[in-house]
């Protein structure tokens, strides 16, 4: 009953605010205390008691009351932080203010007139005095953020007190060194505090409020202007926050140390609820938001940790002024890298383990946040990237990513997940070590609906990519370039492809080199160039172990001959285009040789009807995403200056259209080029011409393969005739012992297309990350039904 009355108070206080258009005095404590005095509410109660319509009504009808409510709530948090929250009552007030602000902030952000409210200084606000010279008058936002930071290291509230004595010697919140109170062992901290679920719950509520403060970004339309920094994040991650280092470390360690399997007892989570998981999710979300930083515009630290500018004569410390990004970029101890990599790999693999023993352990849902975090780690800390690539644990990141890509390929609501998985693989593939690692045999059997094969991680990658291209949904077409670039980047290092993977590569070439596909869009021929480069790299650099691929090339030799003899006259071009009408899908005919799928696998499912998804901004085309580097004899790379003749006159590689519109490879091109650069979807605007076909047909790199066919086909035919052979294995044995030394053209230099940071991808990550956070926070639904501008919410 008491609880019920208390709850009634909060709600009726809101009604009072709404019905009394005259302002309630800030000094009327009896009135304001109704909002946070209740002893038994939860954040869900606050959301239920304070409906959106009432908040908006107060905002419009009684703005001064809403303003006073915000001051008073922040003032209570500041008081709690000052006093150290020693009593149960103080803690309850702090939590209730926290919940109330979490509820109200989105409605302040959605109204442009209110957005600056928290950044204005209000002299004597809520103190009842009108003292203009108050030296503590700082913007409300700063008071709020600093109070939350203090409260996150408040002994007996969010951290274990180190003093075992009476209340009178309670620790003074201002004298404690919060670095001694880091929440979890790991990077830079060896002591693992005793778990305490109350502290976990309190931290989670405070982090939820922090995330809500940062979410102002959701209410601004996307812009690639990097000066558009989030003022909340900027202040929180600056030197003005004395807890920045311990908080960054706490968040990172809590995420990387989390083990959802618990103490190894299956089904444990069905008996005990896990208070750590909500904290870990919240920590991961706060981390990725604080690390939202456009590295392409900054003097980011280079591989050896020095900055590109001259740090010595610079007034600013090297590295970004966002301390979270700065700390992340400076982690350097091997054991710290090992801890982070093991933690991320363990959590990414968790949903895969689930498919073996259904329900045996808790299935985590925050893999998208983990992928963003992993991306940030690699992007901001090159030493970490090299550590990942030199350890074979990189495969423990690769396999889950391939699993997610394969699993999400038919689901339009997960197109963002597809992109980030592919971006990470593109980043890794720019380094030689990644290609070398892929030669490790693939023996772990993750249940995936792909053909059973015996081979390496490279085979797994190629087979999954083939599946995405041939049986994913239309919106994935802009990713084809990225997928094939990854295969090109690793191809010079692949020692022996399985027959299954070799056939998949040839099937892609066959599909992409049909005349209707080549002639129907201005950039489709790029895909053929990528595939030919893959074959050339393998034949020139890894001929010895790749008899399966050589055999597949010989079997499908007509595909190469057709390409070499591609007709370029107008009549043939028109005829080629006619064929498209009969076969609408670019690659619908998958080979019948798919055979058996892996045990325990389920086909990729489309999105459940009614699923919400958020739109994404366009990703830059592959030519903007990467820069070419040439690998020299000793394995070092040098960056190639883009030639002035590049890109070819017909425009660039496809670039993704925003998630909300059908694919047309023109999203990121200036309007004046639209006419020339349209694709098949905008029929009638662009038509292929003989000159256009000639311009790229003459550059097709077919010499190496033609020479190989010229030498080997007669020999293979002779064996078949002489021995009456129809047996593959005999031919393969012959090819294994063959050599083309001295017969092939001089090896071409290896070209690697390395990912390069740019503001286009920084913007893509921002919209993707906030879209994920928006959709994942359903209990309570912090942002639902507010007027967000960064993305559109669509029903699938």
C-alpha cells in the first residue's frame, strides 16, 4: 500500500505541474520531493508513471516547471555525490533522480528550442537565491556529468568500501583515489573485487543515464562534418573528469572479463539471474559511444605510437583530446592485448556455442556492440591490430564473424551487421599476416548451412562469401566489391584451396561474366577484374599447392575464352541485355554441387514480420574505402599514388545506397554524374556503348590464365586420351607434380587494397551504432516514439 501511495505521488505531481500553468517555486521542497521520495520504484515504474504525452505537455505548457524539475533532479545527484550517499534514503533519491532524468532527457533533446538548455548556466538555479556572482555556476550538463562520474565510484553504493569501520570515518568522496576502485581486474588493474549484485544494478542505472545524456546525437541529422562533436561526450572524456581513466578501464575490463557461461556449470543461468550481463551490455554501449571519434581528421598515432605531427614542439599532448580514445590508443602490454582479445573472442563465440547445446549457457545479444568495439580497438591502436594478426586467435574472431554474416544474409533488418562484419574483415585483410593465418586447417565445426568441406579457414571464408553473394538479399549488392577485395587481398598467401572453394570462385566468375550482367550496370565489370586478380595471384604465387583451383580453371576454360572474345558491337550488347529480362536475379542459380550442409545448421531466416530496423547512411565506394599498396620482394608495402588516369571514365566502384532505398550504384556521386553513372535500376538513363565495353575489355588481365591453359590443356587432354581417364584424382595428381616455371609471364606485383579511415565511414559507424543502441534498449524503452533525426525507423 505504501509503495502504491508513493507511486501515486510521483504521477500526481506530474499532473499538478501540467495543470498549474503558473510556475511552482524552486524552494517548494515538499512539492519537488514527491518526485524522488518514493522508496520502492524501479526504472520501469518511472517510465509507466510518466507518460510521453505528459512530458511533452509540461514542456509546452509549463516550461519553467520542467526546467525547475531538471535543476532539482541534477541538484539531488550533485548532493548525493558530495555526501557520498551513506544512507539508504540518499541512495534511493539518487536512483530515482537518475531514472527520472533518463525518462525526460530524450524529450528535451527532440525539441530544438530546449536542446541547449543543459548547456546554459543558470545563476542560483534551484537554490532560491538570486546570487548572480555564483562562482560555481557551470552549465547543468557539466554538473550532471561530473556527479554521475563521482557516483560511479561511490563506496558502498557502486564500489566496495575499503574501510572496515564505523560511519563517522566513512571515506571522503573527494579524497579517494578512484583508480583503486576499478570495477574489474584486467587492463592496468590486477585485483578482482568481490562481485556484488547491488553495485552492479546501481552502476547499470547510472550508465543508462550517461548513455541517455550522450544520445543527443540521435536528434541531429547525419552530417559528415566531423566538427559536429557530441558536447556531452567531449566534456565527459576530457581532463575535467577526474575519473576518466578508472572509468574507461572499468568499462573495458567489465566487458572483456565477462564470461556468460558462469562457472562452467551448464544451465546455471536458469537457476540464478545474472546481474552482470545488463551491466556488461550498458558498459559496452557507453564505451563505443565515448569512442565515437573520426580518426581520419586527426593526427592519429602511427604504428610505433608516435603521432603523425611533431609531438615535441606541440603544446597539446600527442593523440586526441578525447581521453578514452587516447587511453585506448596507448594500451601496449602484451598481456593486456591478450586479455582484450580473449574476452572479445569468447563473447563473440558465445552465440555459436549456443547452437550446440541449446540453452546450456546464457546467449548474449550484444555482439553488434562488440564488433564496433573490436573495430575501434583495431582502428585506434595499431599495435593491437598487429598483435591480433600475429596470434592465431584472430581466427577466433574470424569464425564468429563469418557465422554472423552467413546467418544474417537473408534478413534485411540486419544489413548493418553484414556491413560491420565485412568492414572488419577488410581491415584485417590489408595485412599479410591475416592471409597467412587463413591457411590453418578449419576443424571446429560451427553449425552453418554451407556445404561440408575439408580444408582451411580460407576455404570457409570463400564458401561463406559465395553464399552471401548468391543467396543474400538485394540490399547486399553494394558489399560485393568489399567481399571480393578481401579475397583479392588474401589470395597471394593461400597455399591450397579445397575443391569446394575453387568451384565456388569459378561459379562467381561464371555468373559475373555473363553478358547481361556485365552490360546491365556501369560498374559490374569491376567484379570480374577482382576475380581475375584472385586467380592470377594464386597461379603466380601459390601454384604448387593449388592443383584444385588449376583443375577447376581448366574445366571451366570456356568462361575465360568467352571473356576474351566478349563482343563489343552494339547489336551484341543489345542482345546481351535482352537475356536479362528472362533471368532477373544476378546470381540465382547456385550450383547443384552444394551437397550436404553442416550438422545442426539452419538456413538463414528473413526478418520476422514487424521487426524494426534503422536506416544507415551510404557507405563510401571501395575506391574511397581503400588505398592501394604494393608489396615488394621483402614483404614491405609502399602506398601507390592514385594514377591520374584512374578511375576509368565511367565512374567508380559501386557505393552503397542508404539502407532505405533500392540499390543504385550512385549514392555517393555528385549529382552532375548521375546521368552517366546510373545503374540498371534506373533504366533508360545509361546505356552501354561499344566504346565503353572496349575501354575495360582491353584491360582484362587474362594473359596469365590464357598461358596456363595453352600449356596445360593439351597435356591434360593427352593424359585422358592415352590412359582413357575420366578420373579426377589422376588428373589432379598430374597437376600436383606439374610446374609452370619459366612458362608464365613475369609475376605482376602484388597489390593490396588497405582500408583507409575517412569521414564517410566515421559517419556510417555513428548512425549504425546509435541505431543498434536505440533498438536494443527496450526495457525501459528510452528512445522509442521520440523524434530521432539521425536515422529513420522502418518496419520490415
